[in-house]
């Protein structure tokens, strides 16, 4: 696979309706697959309004191949010493080629440059039993150096989604210490 170009979108890109729609669709399609069976009915992970707001806030990073968006991640300051990434998505056409790892590396370097000593991520998982994609992601995050530091309920983290789950779910909160590069 050619090397993707990974960049933080400028705030002005929030006005690019086609780009915002592309990022929104990418996130929603990836999360629909990754969370299949966890929700009672279809559930969009995000909206164009939300993504435009995140772009305007300087929180959306995209990966492009030949000018086409093939991946994205949200990066933000969570606390003085902690950054967070989420909404990590890679197009099915490039999955397994290291794009997710490259996006996480980019997010970690941004957090490190901003003076953060740790990075956080959240993973939605079923409270009981297993889910193949969630098991894969948990192992992948651990291989990247992330460790579960606590658990939060879906009700506490996202009350508006609490009644939408098909099975009881919780969030695993992961941290990784960001040593200087």
C-alpha cells in the first residue's frame, strides 16, 4: 500500500460539506460493522453536524491516498496531562495495511507535542459474553501499549444511548503513557 498522507484538517474544512459527509460516512460505516449486534436497530455513530463541529474545533485528522479519504481519527485534549483519541476509522479497502496504527501514532504524537503525558481511548464492549470485533480491538489496543484503567457504564458515559443497546454494554477506558519520542 502506498504511504497515506495524514493531516489535521484545518478549521476552515468544516465548511466543505462533501469532505464532512465523507468523514461522517466513513465513521458510521466502520462503526456499524464494529458494533454489529450491540444496538437495537440502526444507530449512526455521528452526524455531519457533529463532524463539522469537530473539524471546526481542530480535532479531526484524516488519512488520504491519492487524494481520497481512507481513514480518520478524532484527537483532543481531555485534561492538562491527557489527550484522547476516538472515532478511529479505516476504509475497508485499506484495512489490515497499517493505516489504523499510523493514525494512532499521529494522534499520540500530537498529544505528546501538546505536552500530554498520557493518551486515553474508550472501547464499547458487551457487559457479558464476547463480540468478535471488540475482542480483536481490545487485543490490538493492548499490543499498541494501552491498558484498561477503569470501566464506565453506557448509562453514565452516554445517557442518551442507554435505551438503544440490544445487550448491556460498558466502556473500557484505556490509557497509555506517552514517553518522549
